[in-house]
C-alpha cells in the first residue's frame, strides 16, 4: 500500500468514526423534584419520560437527587439537562446559574398557573401574632415556596419575623404534615399551600394570612448543555399538549405525575420576580438549612 492510498484509507476511517459518533443521540438527563427513593421517582415520572423519548427521538435518563442542594449543584455542573422545579428553587438556581432557561409553567387541575400560600392556625387554638408568647411554627422544607419564604414575608408585613424571639420554627417534610402538626397542637402556626390548607378546613384548620398568587412549578432547561434549537423543540412539545381541552391529549397524559399532567403554558423569568423579591429579603441563607 503506497503512502497516498494509505492516507486516503485513514481519511475514510476518520470520516466514518466521526460520522458514527456524531450520529449517536446523547440522552437528555431529566431531574424531577427530589424524592426519598429512586423507585418512587421512577414510578411517578416514567410515563412522562417515555413521552419525551418518543417525541424527541432521543433517550431520556432519570437523574435522581435526594435534595434541592444536590439538584442545583448537579445542574450547575452540567450533569442535568432539564429539570422540574418549584418557584423558589428556580429563583435560587437562576441567580447562581443564569443559563437556567425557563421552558414551561405547569397548570393545575383547574387550569391555573398560580397558587397562594397560607399561614394557618387551629380553630381551637387562636394565635395572637403580636403577643410575646412563644409560638411554634411548622414549615415545609427550606426550599418550599410556601414554607419559610412565604411565612416570613407575611409576618414582615406586620413588622414581625420568624427570627424574632417569640417564634420558634421547625422544618417538616410535606404540606399535609404541616397541617396535621397544627391540628394536633404540636405547633401553633404553619405555612403551606392554601389549596392544601383548605382540604383540612373541616378538621379545624384556619387561614390567618394569605399571599397574593405566585407562579407555580416549572420545567427548565440547561442552556450550557442543550442547544437553543433543542430547548425550543422541548418547549414546543410541552406547550402543544392540552389535556384539559383535548381528550386525545388527556389520554396521553393521564398516567403522568399529577404535578405535570394538566398541561403547561409559556414560562418566563419575569413571572418569578415576586418570588425573587421575597427571597432577597430573607434573613437566613436557605441553602444552608
């Protein structure tokens, strides 16, 4: 084999290897909300992942994280391509990593894209917020928008703070758990989503204060690991599914997680400004809680 023939052969081989590897579609790495077990997470989000895989013609891998701190860190490090996040975690991530791109804002079963948070008490244990008596407060985990963030904001409106001496707070995992703590008298006050608080009204849970509507959970993309074209493709796909309007789309989504199966609207960063303002006025670093 002469030098010229050898060179042509190597060029052909190099071209083949390059095209072969380039033709392989890299998996889209999806991180849902942190959960206690990967089994629970898989059961809840696998139908949605199968949908993405079939429509995007790309493998979709589940990224399991145990905490919001871990999810945010992994996203920044480029180990996550797309994620499902609550308002506060998104705002914190966006501040640290501007390449976090809002894609779609999910709707609830009534077609709403906003929700309110409530400060609650038990009807049989009325609380005077202005008194100097000690008040135990149950809060959902630190990254919950309706936990420390919302309660601190509501108290601030009357010149109070969770960091004031009369208040002692504890973080509890789950809105329903907060409601139960207050009803059972373990805590005098609680912060949770108003919609969930109303489900416990018949058991004596009462709303003391309520925030204005804030945007709900959203789907975000990593602008460092995904191209603008791929992000636009994912966005168009999510916005095209309208299960509350189209029976065929409802058939598509009815097995998805209840958090995401009712469709979505366009998400923009400015929609989360009210959450961002609350976060910037908090007196503690929620990342370290």
